[in-house]
C-alpha cells in the first residue's frame, strides 16, 4: 500500500513519557509526537534515531504529530499499526501469502461478530479461517524474536480463538515483521519463559503461528515473503 499522508523527517531528541517523544524537525524546531507503547516496542526511540512523522488529523488531540516509523541505524521499522489490516488484505487479494491461498474470500470482523480481538475471517465456501495480526519488533542476530510479553489482550484473544476452534474452524496468528533487516522469526524460551510456555500450549491446542516480512520505504509498506519460524 502507498502512504496517503505526507511524512516529515525528524530525529529523536528525548523520550520522556510512555507515549510521547520529543523530535527535532528538518528546520530544527522541537515538537512532541505521539509514539507507540515502549513496552511493546523496546529500544527503538534512542536519541538521534530517525523518524517519519505525520500530522494528526484529529483536531481534538493535543499532540499534533504522530510517529509512523523509526530507524535507529539498522533500517526502518513501521511502528504505526493502523496499516497492518490493509496490507494484510492487499497481500491476501494478491495471493502472496502461501498459508491462505486456499481461501477466496476475506472479511474484516465487526463488533457484531463478538470477536473483538480477532481481525479477519477467511473462507472458501467449505471452511473458515480466523486470523489475528500480531506485529514483532524485537530483533536478535538478524531474526525477529517473540514473545516478549503475553498480556491480558493476548489472553482474551487466545480464548476467542479457542471458541472458534470448538466450532470446527481454523485459527491463525499472523506474526507481521514490519522491518527489512530480519531473515527469520525466532520463538525464544529465554525472553519471557512464562509467555513462551503459554504460546507453546496454545500451539499444541491447535492455534497456528505463521510469520511474514515486509517491504518498507518512505512511499509505502507491503507484506512480501514468508519467514521461517525457528525455536531456541
């Protein structure tokens, strides 16, 4: 997908609150910008890291800028998650994700479906597949690494996936890697052993995990290659 917004080049001056970063624009003005949760996206907002900023369209918000992507020296990372549903839909329609080529229809789930933590329903007239999109930001030795933390939202998603499987449907978590400097995805037992054990149990109970990388530049982002998931 191509970005519709005009992005502004900036660099990190200081991150001093959970969702706020001070950034220096190209004209040396310092502005405060909304940034993604640092507990989910660790170690990216370091001083002098490059930023892509957009102006906030919501006039009621106090912060007029929002961080779209960060580059601390090893490549751009898309941190604004609002693009992920659209790039998934485009990849599905372009038949670029081998795990879902057997499905012909895609539907974005709505509140009436009562599955608030799931994103899409795929179908082919005979069977259905329910999908949750989950970005990975951590990196170790050229690999995207998960899990960092299983939170309450993840636990609720697991319960919804379990109910869907009880109705005979397939369930898949798509691990989206919104960066171009990783060749594989690594399931690590050491980052957070408790979270790793929970994910391992879910996988044994039928929840599938697949991973896909992205192409990203100043003009747009799209899902490209499937990434192998290795275990350490």
